[in-house]
């Protein structure tokens, strides 16, 4: 039986999961709307067609305004701040954490969206890549990007043929559906144990090492 504190933590995690699904749908809709033209052009240059973008649930965060924050207000300020989807100003008001970015949903092993990675679409917007902070549902060192797709048979190669690397963008190509990613963090943590549940072999192409 859960204690009152555990019940509160569980309730918060449940709400934050719902918020991330709301955000994923908003980003998807925005990508294919009138404000997503620049992001769609970028995907086209990278060889990512609409079908593949849909499979990975890619999206776009508008550059101005706070459209997502407005949708998330119904969940309450505590959940908004805990989710990492909104940032809080000194005056107590909230604004969208991701702006003007191509959005990559990060899912858990069950396929539920728990975080996002965002690539800047406009010159001068820094950092170029922005990831969700830790939250009640997301611990970066425990997550392998795209694992839910690879383990559920969305690829032609055997599971033991996984490759792991950093980043998200390179995963979104037709030849890469059996790949998983380390989300730009050191491999230790729970991820070796997670990978071991699904594969006997994992090749790590690491860059920048001397």
C-alpha cells in the first residue's frame, strides 16, 4: 500500500505524462500547419518524408507566444513547473520552454512520451540542441532513445544488431530504425542493464575520444 507521499508522487507523474502527450500532439499539429513550413523544409533536406516524420511523431514548437503553456495551464502550476515543458519567470508567470525548434519526442520503453529534444531552426537561437530537463517521469541516464520502436519490431534487422550513438536527429532516417541513442550522456546508469534485456550485443561508436 502506498503512503500519502507516494500517492502524491504517483499522481504528479500521471499528470506530467498526460502533459507530455498533450505537448506531443500540439508539436505534431504545428509541424503540419502553416507555422511549420521551415521545419518541414529542413526535414525534406534531410530526406525525412511525411510518413517517417509521422512514425517518429516529429513536431515543431512555434517561435513566439506561449501556445503550449496556455494549453497546459489546466494542469496547475506545480505540474507545469515539474514537467520541464514550461519555464517560470521571476514574476511567477510561465512561458514555453521550447521555441522555434524541430521537436523529437523521447519515449519510455512502453512508448509513452516522457521528454523532448529540440533542434533550433533559426540562426542565432542557442543552444542549437535543447533537451528536456529531468522530471518526475524522465531521468536521462536511464533512457535509450527509440528503444520502444526497436524492441517492438519496427525494423528489419535482428535486435542484436542494435547500434547506439549520441543524439536524435540521425536516428530519423529509413536505414536507422533499429538504432537506439544515448541522448548525449555517458553510458553508465541503468542503460546498460536496459539494453541487456533486449540485446546480446551493442556497438558504441563514440566520437571525440583520444
